[in-house]
DNA sequence: TATTGTTATACTCTATAACTATA
DNA sequence: TATAGTTATAGAGTATAACAATA
């Protein structure tokens, strides 16, 4: 499996329209399949797609302001009230006052939230999903390429 | 067009959990960024995300039954009525009777629909989006990898 | 004045179930 | 009976605007 880790002297890059077109199609296709897979796994844990995403953004032991979660989810802050309410109803997360700024409420996963988050993510990777299309070698090459792209730009 | 039709089967390989984890994170991240980009481009054409997707699935000069569109969009057929209504309201698509089965209605893009579809997709690729993270060489390697994966399995 | 979280509201997306007209 | 499209309905997702408490 050649990776073609090119020694491209990236000066004036010719952006091939056809290549971009094909690449966009392929990535959007894979993205759509992963979305289907993720939503299916989420449903097994009685999680809606948005809840699953929020759960993934909340890292165990790291409280964050609700504002920060809105940023990570790329959505308006007004959406979080109901979303976080449901997480609290399930005992997966807790709102806590921020001692340094009384306007802020921070969010933190409970033990149950940590279990839920871990269980969901493990299921996502264990169940045969779109990623099982790739051999380990392909997966490695893919990871390296994506890492190169996202660390360069972003 | 080298296809790299690999002779190794994904199923027989040892699946490294950490690699899958990292790969999933990267792909979901890229997918999320592309979704943001696509929705932004769609908005410029007064298209909702769902309308943009539907438009993309309708190929110029190729009428398809509404049922088929539902399949391609991975959604229930009941959603299509309103969606297609809006496409017709905009003059982008037309419902036509299927002569061989009077239950079926086929969908086809109008000239305006073809223009809209082309304009949207061109904008998606022209405007600097997540794909501009990659150099042409990286893009080519990425395409080959994705092609290998999606043609092998799926 | 500006910001955080909340509420109220509206529109879109999506699924389920029941209906119709065909097959 | 089964299928294609429709309708009605409900819940989820998301944005905008206005509000209270705090900075």
C-alpha cells in the first residue's frame, strides 16, 4: 500500500476541478454512511443524534461552560437549554455554578454520563460500520492523510 | 485511472481499536466541517440542507421515481411530498406520470433545476472549503484510498 | 453596555400511521 | 394483498429575538 507521501514542492498548486469534484463526492458519501451508522448506534443507547454529539464533546472530568459546548456543537446557545435538560434528566451530566463568574454554568459528565459516552463510542467502533470498508493498511494511510490535512490547515 | 483494487480482505485483518478510534474522530471531524460548508453554500442559493441534497441526487436528464429518491436520501417516502413541492414551487423540478405504472410519479430536473444544481455544486467546490486543507497530491491519494474502500466493500 | 443562560417562537427535518389509487 | 404517493401528526433540531442576572 503506497502512501505517496509526496515531496511536493507546494508552490503554485493547480486545483484540479475534476479531482475536487470526485473527492467531495467520495467524502460526502462516506460522511453520510458514517452518519447513518452513528445515528443507529446512538438509537441503541436511546440517544438522539444531537445528544450523542453533545455527549462526545463532554470529556470526562473536564467541566466546560455551556457556551463552550455551543461552540463545539456549532449551534446557537439557545438550543442547549433543552439538550442539557435531557442529559440531566438521564443523569448523564450536571450543571454547576461557576464560582468566578456567576452568569456561567459549567457542565460536567456524571459517572453514568461517562459510562454512556464510553459505551456509545465503543459500540460505534466495534459494530461493523463504514470504516470496516478499509484494511488496516488503508486505515493507517487514511489517518495519516487526514492528520496531514487537518494539522496543516484548520 | 488506477483503481488499486486491493487483494486483501478487511475481515481477516486485526482491527486496531486505537487506529479506528483516531480514524473515526478524524473522519467525523472532516464530515462535520464539510457539512457546515455545504449548508453555508446551500443557504447562498436559498436552499435548505435537505433541498440541496435532493437536488444533488437528481441527475440532469434522468427522471427517477419519488421512491428512488427517498432511497437515495435515506429517508421515509412521506418526507418527499413537501420537499418535492418546494422544488416544483421554485421551478427546479417536475413531477411526471409514469406511463407504465400509474401509481408512480417520476421526478426530473427542469432547466432551472439543472442551473441551480450546477451553480450550487460549483460554489461548493470553488469556495475555499475543508477540502482546500489538502494539497493536490494529498487529494489524489485521498481519492484513491476512498475509492479502494468504497469499491471493495459497500 | 456586553455577556450568559433562558424562554418564546417559528421553520425545517424526519418518522409513523392511515388513506387513495393503483397494481 | 401489496405498493406509490399523499396526508396528518408528532418529536427533534435549529435559528432569531427578547429577557433577567451578572459582568
